[in-house]
C-alpha cells in the first residue's frame, strides 16, 4: 500500500496554503512586504529631480486642493507655502499601504514636532472611524484626512498607496506609486534637505 501523505506532498500542500494566505489575507501580504523592506527592497528613490518638467505643479496651482480631518477642519495646500508637505494616499484594506505604515509612522515620529513639515495621511475611503481604529490599534498618531476637493492627477491618479512630497515652494519633489520604506535614513535626510533649501 502506497503512502498518500509523504513528506513532499505535505510540503507542497503547506506551500500552497501559504501562497493562498499571502494572496487573500491583506495583513499577511503586508507582513511579507514589510519583511522585504527590512532587507532593503522598496527603498524610495530620491535621486529623481521631479522639479524639472513639473513647473505646472506650483503652490499657486495647489490653492484650492483641500483635505479635511474627522473634526471637519480643512487644510488647503495653497496655505502651506513655506512648509514641506508629505501626502500619503492609503486605505485600511490595501496590503502595500499597511506594509509601509510602520515606516511612514517612523518618519512622522522624526518630524512630528517640526512646524516646517506637514503630514497629510489621506484615507482613500474617507472612513474616519475605520482609519482611526486602525491607527489606534497600531499606536500611530498620524493625522488622518479625507479628500475635500478635486485632486490634480499629477498628485494622485487613483493607485494606492501613492506618496507625494512637495517642497517649501509647492513644487513636486517626490512621487511614488506603491509601497516604500520611508523610515530609512536616506529619506529622512531627503526631507531635511528639502527643509533647508
């Protein structure tokens, strides 16, 4: 009589279950991406000069681009001239968004007392209760906003996560679609350089 359950069948079965879990369980996929971040993958590329060819994204054209918080307070990007602005479009159901959140929080912790850097975490679903529950569960203090106006496509075209950094003059300095490790020293230095310029 042949053994139905040999060692290779068990291993293949476990691998199949693992692949299904990673594909269909957002938190498992996020955990896998976080692991890849720790080994150096998903590093944000700050070497690209976004300012060249992006003269159309200036602080004047950002006036009227608004976000509101859970209390109804509205922030207009046009009013933030002179500040470095970090905008992250995310959702609680998005595995790459969840994967990068610890690094975004690490970056936020680095600059949270600095009036020269503004963080706008935009919940794509505008579900403040769900977003707050997630932030509270993780112990994050980052400010959550919802879109309160039209958003220029140069800033957000609909893919999650999308991260945008505007310099003190309202110029696009960084744009990334997909997860990245924003807590690394290279990105912290990038934000510091934008503050100094």
